[in-house]
C-alpha cells in the first residue's frame, strides 16, 4: 500500500511505518496475552501483569485499528496514530511508565480522530463514519479517565472505542440494505446510550456526582446493539456459506452472541459485583472483539499486506475453542476453581495462537500456489 504521488523519503517512511506499527501490535499482543495468562495462575512470565487490559485495548487493538484506518486513507501522517498507540504499549509494560503511556495513547486517539475528520472532509460524511469517530473520542476519554485515577471509567471508554468502531464498520456494510425505520432508530439509540455511558463514567471519574448510572447505560447499550446486529446485520444470514464468507459469518454471529451475553452478565454484575463483572468484560473483549478479529482478518490482510490467504476449514476451529474456553471460564468462576480458570486461560491462548497459525499457513499457501510468470508476461 503506497500513497500515490509521494516522494522517495515519504514512501520509505510509509513502508517503515506500516511494518513498525504491525510489529508493535504483535509485540503488544504477545505481552498482553502473557499478562492475562499470568493473572489466571499460569506459570507464564510477563511484564504486563498490572497493565494487561490497557496494553490489549490500547497497545494492541488501538494500534491495529489505527493502522487499518491509516492504510485505508493512504495518508503518511496518519501513521502517527498506530505508531503512538504501539509505543504507548511498550512504555506501559517495558518501562512501567504509566504517564508516558497515557500521553502516547492520548496522542494516538487525537490522531485517529483527525483521520476520521479528514475522511469526512475529503470523501463524505456518513453515519458509520461518525460512529467510528465517536469511538476514537471514547478512546481518548477513557485514557483521560484512567490518568485521573479511575481505571473502571477508563475500561468503559476503551470498550466503547472497540465496540463503536466495530458497530460503525458493520453499519457501513448494511448501508445498501433497505432497513426499516425502527432499525435505524434503534441503532442510533444504542450508540447514544453508549456515548452517554462513557460521558457519565468520565464525570464520575472526575469526582462529580451523577455518574453512577454509567455502567448500567453501557451494558444496556451493548444489549441493544447485540440484538440489532443479530437481527439486521448480514452475517447471521450467511452462516452456511462456503469459504471465507461462511467463516466470517460464523465468527461474527458468535461474537454478537458474546456481546449479548456480556451485556446480560454486566447488568447482573451491578447487583452481584466481582467475578460476574469480570466475566462480562471478557465476554465482550475476548468473545466479541476477538471474534471480530478472527472474522475480519481475511478481509483486512489483503488491504494491509496485499495477500489473500487461501481458505482452510481449520480457520473456523479457533472461534469455537475461544467460545468453549469462555464457557469454561464462567464455570470456573461459578465453582471457584482456580485450576479450571487456568485451563480456560490456556484455551484462550490456544484459540488466538491457532488462528494466527492458520492465517500464516494460508498466506504461505497463497504464495506457493501462484504460478511463475512467463518471460512474455
């Protein structure tokens, strides 16, 4: 992916920036996962024990989303967003410098907002673009709330960043469908609830009264959005499709189910906080968000790396392993079993590593299956 009409120095920065951003995303993923496994009791050394969630949400997903947006817009300066996000992750777990990481992630969020604004000004404003822009703003609000001392409000902002970004992307794919008026209104209502939840959580983080209803609004917005996706998104209708289309449909549909499960658990956690709330967070961040990663990877890879992996039926196995391990995680919390919890954590890691292996194999197979060009060609 090379921006047209750029100088040699700009092209060098472009290519280097993409490779470096991808490398930082992968590094933050590995370190963040190791932190999560260590927290579940597995004998895994990790530098991210205390910042596992921040590294995963901002250092990995933030870098990945910002990189995809910068490549889509083919903007060299836009690489500031993924580079700052990836660097923030390294500052958080390698130097344990929370303030520097917060500044880097704040810069990344602002740069991502700038990318969305540029897309609106140079191309066209749309509902899905506004939703994604709001998601980037939530990233900044969550980081600001964390810097103010409220990790809970920070997590709400980071989740909203990921959920709204995905919601905007899925809404973009359904914009050509003739949806009923109530579908349009319910979608906007879900987004409005999510934004209100982030705002109220941020207000509570600042010590102002009136923000206690933030968590309830957040989980209600997740429930409404999950129902909307299951009812009107195109993925559930393509469940039995062959190849990558069916793979994406199954991953996304299961992800929507996990988003709904997370919302129900989150609302229950308001009455019974503790393990239920933690399970709700992971149902969204693992079950929903990683399902989106699994499902969209065959679509994003051709855009980022200019290679389309060959399909394999094994690609559908990791999402089922991930779902089964999340169910086991819930059972372990209910039974109070630390050993089951460790096994569930191992299942999470196997699912993610297994999907990465399947995609790498698909890319290698795609490379070797290409016939050599003839001299005339």
